[in-house]
């Protein structure tokens, strides 16, 4: 029962922080340090809980994903519909382009950067996130999905590449990049979380082999599933909360939160 509770707590942390611009990995690392526990060293559970968040965000964006993929393949295989599917086809291409930099950067630097994961670095990452979110607080973009350009896709991709640094929020960084590219708030939210899927899928695929070869996997199925469900449910509501705040122009509130977290780390672990 204790294991169930622990994994549910971790699932809740994952679900709450995954969509929000405050770094889910940073919060899990901080939680581990505060409570001095090794429970969260498990890469397997990280994969499982991320999958819970993936399912929730997939449900939220199911109609968009279905439409984009349908238009993408229709453009390729049906010449008669190319004109009407051109915008969505280009959107999909831009998502792919925005994914490439983080993929390359991750392959080259990820292990080196993870070895540098420490509390001081986490606090600095929170400060960087706070500053970035504060800078875009008053930006009111005009670009809709149909207005996204190749230049925008490249800029956003380069911003996302920075998120391999421990404690830098992926959703927060991409949201900031989208707003700096003059996207409307709705367009920025959609692009940020559609871009989440290829990165998340790649991460899960790379971790599947480790998960399947775990010696005690059968004994951990139910605790893992409890965390997955908790992560999925909380992610769903956490995203809806984020969406409302972004649309109301209150993304800056997370800037204050990140600043408080940085100060807390510097004081608590001095």
C-alpha cells in the first residue's frame, strides 16, 4: 500500500508539472532531494508516468492530430486535394523541422548534461525560466496556424533544443518561442503541445527496451499503473488550467512561481 501511495504521489507531480511551464523533471528531482528518497531513480517509472501524460494530451488534441495527419497523407497520395491540404501539410513539416534540433542536441549532449544535474543548476534553470516567462508577458501575437513560416519553425526548434538542460521547461520554453514569433495565444498553445508528441514518442521508444528487460517488472505493474493513471488524470486538468491562464494573458504568474522556487532552493539547500 505504501508503494502505491508513493507512486501515486509521483504520478500527481508528473501530471501537474508536465504541461505547466515549470519543468516536471526539475520538480521530481527536487522532491527526491527534499525527502531524501531513491524511489524516483527508476527510469522505468519515468517512462510510465510520461505515458500517462501523453495519453491525456493526446485526448485533448485528438481532433487536431487526426485532421493534421489526414491532411498530411492526403496531400502526399491524393493530387486532387493538395491545394486544400497544403496548410496542414506545411504545419506537419514545420513540426518535424522544429523537432530535429532537440533530437540532434539530445543525442550529442544529453548524458553530459544529466551528469551536471544538481540543485544549484536547477535553481539557475528556474531563474532562466522565470525571466523568459516575464519577458513575453505583454506580447499579443497575430499569427494563426496558417501564417507559420519555416523561419518560425527553425527558431522554435532551436529554443526547444535548449530544454535538454536539466530544469528548463520544454512547454515553457516553446511557449516563449512561439510568442516571440508573434503567434496568437491559441496558436502558441497548439503548436507547443503538438510539438510535444514527436519528442515524447521518441523518448518512450528509446526507453521501451529498458522497461521490458526489467527483472521485477511483473511485481511493479500495479504500482506503475497507479502512477500512470494519476499522471494522466492530473495532466488533463493541469493542461486545461494552463490553457485558461495563457488565453487570459496570465502566463507571467508562472514566472513568479519559478522565481520563488529558485529562491527556495538557494535558501533551503545553502
